[in-house]
């Protein structure tokens, strides 16, 4: 295995980090306090080619590999989880799913403008009564001539008020349970569609999260993604991509906790010496460093499988579970290192702690991933190759 980044990837990391330092870090405390998402950030990311970093050039993307997407997500979450979430949802859950399952016509109409960042995509699966239990969704899609009529509600949807296109999952045949779920591309402009932001969140306050409502929304039959009844498979494939970006972002959160804690250790003295000289503080810093390095290895392993066009559900699940747990622990330790100051917004670590909780819950709770890993070990769960695999990455030809 080659653990060296290419020159292109090194440049990508530097570009993304510089963007975070200049365009997110100076403003994030204010955005977080006000609970506002600044959409200009996604436009600036698009201008840098970062909203479609792993989408092939023929579909408007930058044509880089899937681990390059991980680099972008890691650096963005170092700034704040809200902006990694935007890329996770737009690229990981939506655009990569269109690349994997969309018809050529759908790719031309929806994927290309999304990869260029001209349009923003989002993902509508979770409902008030359906989170981990996807088969419990209540949203329905009834065929009516050349349209499907959608009725229902989604919640905890990132970019709910920002996105132009949504991948929405609904029952076309409830008698078939999860085999009766189908996937649809829904445009914000469709009559009967509306959204509402959710306030009062513990963390990721600078992100736009909320509800989607479908009141007899007419969706053209051409906007059915895959075949009727393939929605559950499509959702699970999408989650393989979304979880990968969440895991990569968690590495950025650990890195942010480590950077803030090291800086504080050099400025704070107790008992006549810098707090970094105390062994228990060193122990917490060492745990962060170990968590960062182990999480990166799990993420890049999953990314390499994606690069090869191989099924990676097991590896991505493990990366998401462990990286998010490490990030949550790192944020807790960072607050502890900062002492009373860690409990105030004078330092960023209280925001890191608040932000670190959501990734442990969404896109598969730690409990779901624990069960998945146990079932793999026991032989109860085995992955089959999908009919529609994520395309293997191919280096762009050089002129």
C-alpha cells in the first residue's frame, strides 16, 4: 500500500486549508452564535472545484479520486462541521448517488450542474418516525400517468432551505416493505414542495437543517432514480458514500481539537509549569493523536476500495463508527484541557464538543454500526456486489 499523497492531493489539502483559514475561521463563531448558514461558502467552494471534487470531468467535476474527497472533508471540518456536512450531503449522498444510479439523461440534467456547484443537491430519507428503521418511512409516491404524486414529510434534512434538488425516498408499494421503496429526484420548484429550518440544535448551528414537506407533489416519471422498488438499495449505497465523508470529516474535528489543545498547552501554566508538562494532559493529547492516525487509516482504506470500484460497506461502517467516536472523545478531552475556559465560547473547543455529537448519531448511530460489525464477524451479514457499483476512479489523461 502507498501511504504517500500525490502532488495533486498535497496541493488540494493546502488549497482547502487556506480556504478554511481565510473564509471560515474568522466568521464561524458569529455564524454559530446566530445559527445562520452562509450560502456564499458553497459558491466559493464551487469556484475552487470542491463541490464535485471526485465527480468525473465529463460530468462537470474535478475528476479526482475518492480519497481526495476525504481530504476536502477533513479540512472543511477542521473549520466547522457545518461546511463538511454541506459537501457530504451535496457530493457524497446526492451527486455520487446520481453518478452510480442515474441515467445518462439524469446525469446531464442534474449531476453536471451539481458537480459544477451551479445547483445544490440534498438527501431526503429520515422522517419523524423513521431513522435507523428505514422501512418505517411514511412518505408515498403514487403513479398517475406520466407522474408520481408524492405525499409525506422528511426531517433532519441538511441544506433543506438551500438545495435545489433532493433525492427523496418514498413507498411505491407498501405491501413489499423495504422492497417497495423507490427513489426520486425532486426539484425545489415543484408545486406542493416546501421546507422549514429547525432551530434549537445542540450543535452544527451554522448549518441549515430542517424539514421537507410534500403535498401532492407531481414528479415526472423520468425523475425515478433506478427502478421501482430499488430505493432501499439506492439509499444504502448512498449511505456508503455519505458515511465515508462523515468519517473523513471526523478526522478534521480531531485535528482541530488537537491544534487548539496544543496551542492552549503552550499558553497556560499551572503549578509553576506549562500544562503540557503534566502527564495526564499529555495522555489526552496522545489519545487524540492516536485517534487521528487510526481514523485516517480506516478512511483511506475505504477510499481505496472505492477507487477500485469495490463494495466497501463493511470498511466504511467501521471507519464512520470509530472516527466519530474518536472525534467525540477528542472534543471532550479538549474541553477538559481548557478547564473552565473550555466551557465558554471564548475558545472554539466548546463548539467542537457540541458539533461532535451529531455525527455519532446520523448516517447510522454507533449502535447500528456496532451491530453491523458484529454481524460481519459472526457471518450473519455478507455483502453482495450491487448491479450499480460506484465507478472505479480512473486518472485523467494528461495532455
